[in-house]
């Protein structure tokens, strides 16, 4: 406890975290925020003396003088100083920097960490502080210095070789390589023909129970590679009877997914919520640091969100068991806590990501959260609860039919017991499977009638481009990066325009491919998957106190400096990055427009400059045709002059401000064009923008199916809605008054 004259000082990174902890500690403690890092390597120079033992030049961060001086004053008048930054390498390093910069004495400085910001954990941590863990600090210093040396020495080379403003890094360059190589696979892909053959079958007596079975093969599964093979099978089975050869029924169990690690959370939030990794981590940080909850005050809602562990505390699993039994019933709880094993190489420093209290359900606190906070909290809460629930049970049926020695199979699975699926089902990167119809109750030996044979030609598809979620998964599987690096890595390669996001997929650009080519040629170790993964393991060894960080740097820099010297001696001619050509024709001269980058991002420009200076925003073609001129409909974006926020609209391809354009149109709308045409007039139909199912409508005023604007369900502004309500209220009052007047007259007569 604090003395009578002095308070204890607790330093955290953010004001939100300070607010939450202040509530739990009460009087005797002053909680202040450092607003993140207080010192770092200088931006203007490398800041690392590679020739003299990797001496590091840390400097106070510009603009932080007031914060630093305020912390110094508070520290001088404090009895004890508790450094309570985040419980990871970076948080440990921030605490060390605070101690060094504020010149805090050893005998009054303590380190505390909170895996979750709850009253119990905060007070327990304050009661049992420790010293700063220099192994953790050194591991963070090694990563920071390693990335600084690589970035600040390769980047100038890329500027000379390609163009200014480029960057390179251990993890970002490997991530770029992954995306580039996937694009190379797609370009080199050659489709292979294959066929499928479905048989529509029906039982003979009683002739009910029609179902479809897929061709399987003879003794073992066979692939149909040509139409001739299919025709031969069809000819054989058309003249031979079909008979049920085997019916297999069994219960299959499906186990719940484990609780969230950082990478799993980022992947699932991308799939299910459409959140970028950076946005996911920003919102998760808010949930961890604390949110104002009605009746509870400021509450930290989740455990620390940078972790690769699947471990859960006994207290948390016990609480989950009680909650599941009370809400869903005993059959939904497996009887004992589920334990999950982390992948090999995981640091396991913290628990998996889970709610701080399972009793704070998403629905109960929805009104206190922003939309993003609620959606992410619901995802974390549901996944945690589901991971402690009983397995789902499926009733699986497989029917095998034989004709002319060829086997056809039909399968169907139906949920028999929902188990954990009552709460949560894990998302997938692939498309959902097709719906399976229930199968008739058949027995072995029954005869079947062949109603139809359906051959279909297919072609193999190239590998899918990475999404942000699948790229994180690939990095994790290769051991590249750590929980704290995934989000900033993807943000960096997107901001450098090494990759671009099209829909949910990442595609490499000519710039990214050029940089990747140079990196693979001149710095093969930096972009080597195995080398980069091994470097991550060595950083872990530093964290565990098994290796000195400066010795690690010396071992790395010896080979790296040789590669750098050789590359500098072989700069050669400057490489021109080829233009990325679009499919859009220039409306003035007809050339294919190319992608360019400017102050406000990417745009399309005519390659015929200076003869033709046409530019336009990047557009996406939509289904349907312009209702005015029949041109293509394009998706465009703009920025509101009122609040600076981006918005989306749809316009004819011939909408232009250029008076010299050979063809012009003025059709623009905020409604979304759909593939469905009006069944009455045949024109393109539209639907309201926004999430969820929206009913298409016809905007052709001369069509009998035309839907007027006032019936399309547009959102009404509050002032307009209020005005309409007042008008309606006045009309209602007037009607009631008019209705009362005759009654009053009758009373008077009486």
C-alpha cells in the first residue's frame, strides 16, 4: 500500500487502460499513460553502429516531451513505480525504455503484467510484482535492430535500382514473395479436363425415393478424364440393372475448433466480419483495455490478444462449464474441460484469447459497445464457449449402387445433435458445400430404376489468390513472423503497393514482382522461407536467455554485409517497372488505361500522355446495362465534402466531365445493379445498398412494374422522420378533436 504522504505510480500505454486500472486500484494509486513508446531509433538515420558492437542510439520520440516531463514529475513524488505495459516483448521493452528515460531507481521500480484487466488480476499482479525481464527486452531489441539494419541498408539499394520510396524487411519481403509466387502459379497454370457422371436413380417398388448418385469407379475410385470414357460407362450401365450393393449408416462426431490465437482471430474476423487484420487488432485492443459497461463501470472484456497459446485457465474453463450446463443443459457439456495443444514452436506465454467473464454475454452488453466492438466480442465469446462444449453428432448415410460392375455413391449427413454448433461454427476460406438432399430408406439388394444419366465436363481451376486470412495462415505455417507482426506486415505490403486487394483477394503488382525479383537475386537469404523461420527461432532463444542478442546480430550481419556489398557493386542499369495494364479503354483515344499511383492512391491513366492526358478513378464493372444509353455500369467511389468519408455509387461508363468526350451520359445512382432483369420490360433491376437480402426493383418509369422512390425503403434522415411524425401526430390529434366535437354538442343538448 502507499504511504501517507506519497502515492504509488502505475504507468500504462493508453488512457483507456489507465481509466480501467484506476477504477480497480482506487485511492493511493495514480495511473498515467505513456501514450505508447517514449523512445525509439531515430527516423532520419539507421541509429545502429554496426561497426562497434551494434551500439543503439535510442532517442525520445518527437512530440512526447510534455508526456515524458509529466511522468518524471509524478515519478519523483511517488513511493513506488509500477510499469504495467502490455505483457509481451514489445511491452517489456516499453517498460525498460520508461525506466531508462525517466531515470527510475531500481529499488522503487517494479514490473507488473495483466493477462486480463479485471479487478482480481490487477490487484493480484500489483501484490506480486517482478523486475524487468531483460531477456524479453533483448529479444525485442534484436528484432528491432535486425529489421532496422535490413530495412535501412536494402531500401537505399532498391531506390537506386528501381525507384525511391521502396522498402524491404525480413517478414514483409517474404510475405510479398508468397503473393508473387502464387500469381506466377496462376499464370503458369494449365487447365486439365475431367468429367463427372451422375445417375438419377429411383427404387422400383414402391417407386418413391428418387436420389442422385455420383460415379465412383470399379474396385477403387477412378477419375474420368475424357468424354470417351464417360460414353463407354454410360453405354454399359444403360443396358444393365442397378442394385443397392451397400448401405452404411453411422454417427460421425465433429469437434469444436480451439480457442482463438492471434492469427486465428485475424483469419476468422476476416472471413466472418470482413475486418482487416489491423482493424481486428485495434478493436481487440479496445476490448482488452476496457469499455464502459452500464452498471459495471469500465471493464476489460477479453484477455490479452497477442498470443500463440491455446492454454486456458482452470478458472475460465470451470466458469464455461457452469454457464453451458445452466443455459444449454448437461448434454451440451462433455463433463470435463477440453484441453488443446498448441502448435510446435508456439511461445505459450499467455492464455488463448477469451472473454474475461463468460457471464458478460454479447447480448447483455451490446448497447454499450460500438458495432465493431460488439461483433468482435461476440466472435471471441462464442468461440471460447463453443470450444468447451460437446461435439456435434451427424447422422451419416452412404448408399452404393452397382451396375455393369461400376459403382455409384450417394451420401447425406444430417445434424443429429448440435452440440457446440448451437453457439458457433468455424468459417472456411472455401465456398460452402452444395446442399445434399435426404436419401431414401433403402436396403441392400433392392433394385433401382435408372431415370437419367448426367455427364458433365469440368476443368481444373488454378490455385486461389491469397486473402489476408489465408496469407496469415501461410506465414504462421512456415514459422514466419509472430502474433504481433502479422497485421503490420500485411498493412505494409499493401501501403507500399507491392500487392493490391481486389475484393477479398490479394494480387501482386508489377512493382511488387520487380522488387521480389531483385530481392531473390541479390538478397536470397532475406526472402528464404527457412532462413526467416530460423531467425524467428533464434529470437525466441534470446527471449529464453539461451543466446546473446548482439552475438545473434554479428552472426547475421557477416553474411548479410557480403550480399549487400556484392549488390552495391552490381547495381547496373535502373530497372523500369512495367505498367500494369487494365481492361478499361481510354474514352478519348481507345488505348488500354494503365494503373498509376498518386498522392491519393491508385488511379487509371492513359499511357498516351502527353498526347492524351485522360485519367479516371479505378472502376469495377457491375452486371447489367445503363438504362439510359445501354453502356456498361461501373462501380465508383467518391469522398464526401462534408465529413471526408468515402462513399460508393454506380454510374454509366460514359459519365464524364470532359466536354470533348465522343460519348456522354449522366446516369448515376446509389442503388446497386443486379444480374436479374425485369421480367416485364427486360431492363436491368437494382436493389438498395447495404448488407442483408434486398429485393430487386425496376426503375423504368414506363414499365408497369416500376417501383417509385418513396416505396423503395430509403433511409430517412432524423429531422425528416421527426417532421413526418409531427405532421402525422397533428393529423391524428385533429381527427380526435373532430370526433369529440359532435359528442360534446349532444351532451350540451341533453
